[in-house]
C-alpha cells in the first residue's frame, strides 16, 4: 500500500505538471479542441505518454510494481470474496488502459484542430528538469522495486521501534 501511495503521488504530480504546462500554452481544457500536440510540443507529449503508461501499469514503471504487489497480496487471501474483488480490480486495469490511450490519442496524435496551436512552444529547461526528475523517480521504483520495498519494510521492523525507544 505504501508503494502504491508513493507511486500514485509521483504519477499524479507528473500528470498535473504536464496538464498545467499544456493548459498554460493552449488555454483550454477541452480535449476535443486539442489534437496533434505531438508535432507541436514533442517533449511534453512524450512525457505525457510516459505518465500515461505508468498510470496504466506498464512494466518497468512504478504503477506496475505497486499494483502487482497489491493484487498478489490480495489474491493470496484464501477467502473467496477477497479473491473475487481482486479479480474485479484486476479487470479495471483494462478500463484504465482504454481511458488513458484514448486521451493520449485525442490529445497528442492526429491532426491539429486549432491553427493557433501551431505557434505554441515546447517545454522550457526548468519544465524539462522537473518532468524528467519525476519520470526518473517513476522509472526507478519500477526498475528497482526491491530497494524501495526494503526501505519500507525496514521502517516497520521491530528493530527500528527498539532504536526509537
């Protein structure tokens, strides 16, 4: 659960940062008015795709590790009701994938719907720094989950409570 909270916090921060950067340029929240942003601002578009892939649980990113540990731990419970709810939760991954991929397709791919968007600029150096930092954190959890799991496990070990007393 702690790994999921950490992962979700990083992915949400990345999504909100990217959405804020895109809104700051387009001045609209209507996805139907946006399209073809991959051609106009490729850096932000690729970062948005990475955030989407992390959110839908692509292996190698933090969303996969966090979700899989929860699903495996829940399914290990022998209670039939818990297993049924775990299977239902696993099926929700498909809904998330459809939603994320549709938004990415409408927002980033296809033709440009608003001619004013052709004048937009890509990310500045400080925007690049902040998004890359968050992406590195998301990828680090996905690639080295045992390191983070051991840190979390250590904070709940009886030895740490003895040291604190």
